[in-house]
C-alpha cells in the first residue's frame, strides 16, 4: 500500500449546526487541518444547507483551511462572495457550468485554490482538458445532496484514472473523494491514489473523533 500522508477533511454537513462552535472545536482537537463546507442550493442538489454567512461565521471561529464545495447552479455568482467570507478553496461542479475554464481563471484570480468536482455519472474525460489548470479534483463517490450514503464502487476507477493521468503528465493537482469514506473504505480509496478524504458522518458521528481522524489519515 502507498504510505504517503493523507489528509482527512471533516465535512460539516454531518455536524450539528446548533452547536457549531463545539463541532469546529471537535475537528480542531482531533488534529484536522481542513474543514469541508458543502454549499447546497436546493436546485443543483435537493437539499439546502447554508450560504456566505455561515462561512463567514465559521471563519471567525477557526484558523482551519476552509474547503468550500459549491453544489449549486450558477456557481460563478458565489465565487467572490465566498472568498470574501473566508473560503481558502473553491470547488464547483462541471455539470453546473458551461464555461468551466473561464470560471477556473476567475477563481485563480481570487488567490485561493481552485477545484472542480464531478458526480458519479460524469466521466473523468469530461474534465481531462482542464486538469493542468486545477489544484484539486473532487470525485463524488455518492450522489450529492445527503450525508451518510454508501460509497459507489465505480468512483474508485475514476480515482485510479486520475492518478494515472497525473503521473503520466507530471501534474500536481490533489485528488479528493467525498461520500461514504470511513475506516472500512478509506484504504481502497487511498490505494487508488486519493490524497484527501472528506468524512462527514464517519467523523462527526464517531464516539472518538480524534481516533477516527487518525485512522482515516494513516490506514
């Protein structure tokens, strides 16, 4: 198995929004470096989560890296507001944008990491031309919109393909996987080539988050 260091990004989608201070502290105390923030609009995905105010309020409470995942239609309208609110990385969905390259350029100008995500039904080939312009590729290993789902096995093949392209072309983007990542699935995801694991219910639902994060990052 590849023994390179991995990074686990707890997803606040599975946190208790009524005690967000405590949930952020839980991630900090466990040793997390990133927080994953799922912004949902009730259109691109069925559910609605939060907007810039939540990101701004979280930024006031922590120095953790804020990884903002825009699961919204017209994500171009939220890039600057989210950066102003405190986002350190912006990832949007290729399925929500016609001019993806233009949006990547706009994100780059904001001096934050730029990423693109694809849902389970979208092939890697749909974004291959963009890979040299990316810092992050987020593979959705569940159909987005809800936490607590099981990992879709075909996502592993996508990670393997991205990892192969990355090696062949000498690129340095990071591969992140979101959905169904837990202590039972993280090893196969890591072996496929993923660098970052988004963990929602596996982390915030754990009786021992510190232990859980350690397992996810080192297994």
